[in-house]
C-alpha cells in the first residue's frame, strides 16, 4: 500500500509540476496560433486592400478613358454637326420673336428698300457728264444751230439737261427770262430728285418704334405670367423678355439699314445738285460767249 501510495504521490507531483509547463506550452502554442491567425488575417486584409486599390485604380483609369472617349466623341460630333448659316440663324430668331411685330418690322424694311432702290436707279440714270453735254451745246451754238442745241438737251437724260433745255427755250426773251427759267425749273428738278425720301425717313423712324412697342408688350406678357404663376422664376419671364429683346433688335437693324441707304441717296442728290449749279453757270457763260445774251 505504501508503495502504491508513494507511486500515486509521485505521479501527482509529476503531474502538478508538469501542469504549468504544459499550460505554458499550450498558452504559447495558443499565442503562436493566434499570432499566426492574426498574421493570416492581416495578410488577407492587406491583400484585400491591395485588390480594392487595384480595382479602384482600374476603375479610375476606365473612367478617365471613358471621359476621354466621350470628349473625343463630342468633338467629333461638333465637327460633324453642320454649322448654321447667318440666314438660318436670322430666320430662327425672326420666328422666335413673334410674327405680329416682326412682320410689321419686315414690311417697313421691304418698303423702305423698295423706295431706296428706286431712288438709287433714278439718280444713277440722272447722273450725266455735264462737261460733255456743255461741249456739245457750245458746238451747236457756235454754228448758230439753236435747234441742234435744243435737240442735244432733249435727247440727254437727267435734270441738268432739262434745266439747260428750258434755258435755251427762253434765250429769245432775254437774260432775265433765261435766269428765271433756270431757277424755277431747277427747283422743280430738286423736288423730283428728293421724291420718295420722306417715305424712307418715315420707315427709319417707325421701325425702331415698332420694336420698342414689341418690347413693352413682351414685358407686359412676362408680368402677366408672373401674376398667374405667382412665382418669379427665370423660366416664367424668359419667353416674354426674349420676344421683347428680339423685336427691338430687328427694329434697330431695319432702321440702320435704311439709314445707310438714305444717307447714300442724300449724298448722291447733293452731288447732282452741285453739278447742276456748275453747269448752269457755265451755260450762261457759253450763251454770252456766243452772243446769245447781252450783258
């Protein structure tokens, strides 16, 4: 019994002594296993992060490539898209401005251009070489050919020839009659040259007024929309303001175009009148030199 008890005691002591060592070894082993597990988890997390980073980088690169492709496609579409001509843009804006006032402005432009073109054609026909005309009259008078001189004036178009014709007709009545005939018929020719200018100036004045009227009406429509909707938003007032601005622009454009033609016509008339005055002075000298008039 003692031997058995001693054996059991020895086994218990050995077990008691080895238990901490085993526990320490087991704890070390558990720590090592935990560390290994943590290392594996960290490695997996790092790998996952690297994979995520790689995916994000790839996604960013793909997005950048898509943006570049979209920009290139937009540039290509812009290049391939047909550009609007000036006439197409003008037509589009004319329609957007509203036909009520834009049509009246267009009528003013058409009528004004009609009068301007008619005046330009008439004045170009009335422009003659006065020196050549006076030279022909002088040649006829030197040969005492009054009928020939009258025929030269009658066959020559323009106000200058008509004035000189009236002067030649009154030569038998004396110098005073010739002078009065030239002055009186000169005033008549002046009125004929300025014919139609009053209508051009009228359309120059009316066109901007119609444009401004369209502006006022457009603003009234915009405020009516604001009153109905009860909200002051750009979308509500944009239509009325756009109509207002377009009518004003077209009215001013019409006035500018007609004003240019008007000034050209006035300068042309002034040039013809100056030549008429110079021609009449030389005409009197020709009559005196050919003893048609007495001092």
